């Protein structure tokens, strides 16, 4: 078998092939774990973790004990990576992988339900991030940006954060009612 450096296009990736990392045998892609890692952008330890957890089937081993990864490993790892990029859990990705060749309407409906649930989680996080943005904007409103002109007087943002640390109401949590320690009344702050 003649092995020389060549560029080979795989379904999703361009892989640089050489006698150390990747070679073609009868139009079959074979690569070591380092080449698979570089081709997919997935760390070697993560690839091994996916193997141990059953998401990625273990590769065949060559006579010298090296793992020989093939096209199906590359494609499956790309599938897993795409699922992770969509912030899906490994358990959800395992369900998706198990459904790949299914024609069972109930199982395919569960895939739709899984995506609906993920979409609901994303929407909830977006709402939470919007609330966080509003809190930060309220905190930022306590600063006029004219620090040098205040002659060393305090920073409105820092004052708000310190007040919150003392259990007082702050600008960024206007709806929150500070909890007073047992037997004490909450301190009263002057309006600014």
C-alpha cells in the first residue's frame, strides 16, 4: 500500500492524511485519535470519554494496539459535537443517536419532544438573561461616568453593591425585599 501525504475530503471535514495520522485503504478512511481530534475539534480525552460512555463506538485496534478510527466515527463525533453546540445534554444526544435509524412514530415523536424541551430551556434562559440585562442597566444607571469630576467621592455602582452585601435594597433588585437579620430592622438608606 502506497502511503503518501494527501488531502482527502470527508463528509464534513478536510483531513490532512500522512503515514502517521491518516491513510486511505480501498477508499476507506482510517485515522488515529489525534487526527480525529484535529478533524473534529474535539479533545482526545473527550473522544475517549464518549467511547467510555457509549456515545461513540470503540474503534478497531491495529496489530500494534493503536485505535483505528473510520469515517463512521468521524460522522458520529460530528453529530455529537453538533448536539453539544445546541447545548443538548449527553443523555439527550444518546436518545437522538438511538433514534437515528428508527422508523417508529413514537420514537420519532420523542425526538420532536426532546427538541421542544430544549427550546423551552433556551427560552427560559433568554428570559433570565434579559432580566439580568435589566439589572445590570439599573446598576449602570448609578454611574454617570464622570469619575474624575467627583473629586474622589464614591462610585455609585460600588455603593449599590456594598449596600446589597449589607442586605439593603439595591438599584438592580428593586423588586427584592431585603431580609433583615432576626431582631433587627433593615437599615434605611437615603434616596439618591
